[in-house]
C-alpha cells in the first residue's frame, strides 16, 4: 500500500466516479482502476461497489476511507514540517479573492509570488466576499483576500490595505458639472448595485443608510465590469473602488463625483480559518500580502 494508492482511493470515494477521479489526478482511467484493484487484493476484500452511474463504498471501503483520510493528513503534516525544517517552499496553495481584489490586485501579487516560489502550485478562486468567507471557514481555501466587514465565525482577519472608493456617474449626468456636491444632492437617484454578498454592495448600502438617501430605482448586476458599463451607458450612478474605474475616468467615460466633507475608504482584509496549521508556501504568501500594507503606508 502506498500514499499514491490511498490518494486515488480517497478521490474515487469522494467523487464517486472513476473517470472524474482520473481527470482530477491527471491519470488514465485504467491507471485509477489498477490502484483500486491493488488495494482490494492487498486487503482481500471488495472496497467499492461499481455501477454505470456512480461508485459507492462497501462496509470495508468505509473503514479504509476513514483511516486513509487520517493517514493522508498525517503524511501532509509531516511533509510540511520537513519542508519548514529545510526551508523548501513547495507544494500547493489555495487562494480566494473577492472580485475587486481578484481582478485588480491579485494578478500582480501572484506574478511576483510565482517568480519567487516557482515550486508552488497556486489555485485561485474569485467570488464575492460572502462566498470567499464561506470557503475559508469550511477550510476549502487556505487564505482569502476580501473587502468589507466579516460576517462568519471561525475566521482570523487582519487588515492589509486601504481601498479608496468613489461615486461614479455618467459623463453626461447633471451632477458631473459640479466640482463637488453634498450627500443630499444624491437624493432620488437611480443606483447601480452589485449583488448582495459583495463587499462593494455592503459598502454602498452603508453609505446610503448613513446619508439617509432615498433610492429612486435600483439595478443589480453580478460583476464590477457590468456595473461600470451600465453607469457609463447613462442608466444610473454607483459606488466603486478607484482601482476599477481608473481607465474609464481617464477616457472620461465616467466622472468622479466628489462628496463634500467625505473621504470614502474601506479596509481590505486577509482572512484565514482558525486553528489551521499553515504551510511554508502559505506563510510566504501571507508575508507578501503584509508587504503591501508596509508599501501603502510608506
């Protein structure tokens, strides 16, 4: 019995499918079948019930699955500890980011990380803040970069950067001609929002609530790009990160509406699950993110 065989067995058991396991493991389907047969021969019993639709564990398979998961966890823990001892940065890293960060900050961060640590395989998930929080909480992601206030327990958080927000209006909007306006000038406007669960949506909702604004009508889109294009088309106004609108401000497709006496900012956070041992690859990534905080304050 080998670690490779146990990995194959656990993957088949969890996916309940030979071909899907083969695809995930980058093996041929006959190769996956061979590993399973070897385990069954070694234990002298059937481990899986095979059918045309899916695979199910036998009673013996259930026992082996539980023990195999524990063995693989111990193996990975030992490997990480030895890598730390030898200062070898390798293995894999799963990173999540909210849409704004994932589209405008993370690419450069990952490019720098890859140059420093080419032996690390990085998997990236981009979603809204609520989704990234959920995946970190469930330990499906090792680390997340999000905006907005955290809503879920069991997550450690630290601020790594400040993000400047602006009120963006179409170039032809009546308010665009003013150097600055008061929050009261935004009464009864048409607003373009991100979906609920987005950090940008949460920030917009908070501003509207704090300023006591009446919303004439609202449109909800599931992407920042969609919000920008809808505002530029003249349908309404929106609150967006300055990162996301730099080019459209430069080409004057959008105008920034300055709000008198207001500085619009939000904090960006690095989040991790509590009570989870980190790998050296994760430690180096966290250090790099913390370096952004130092650079932005310098």
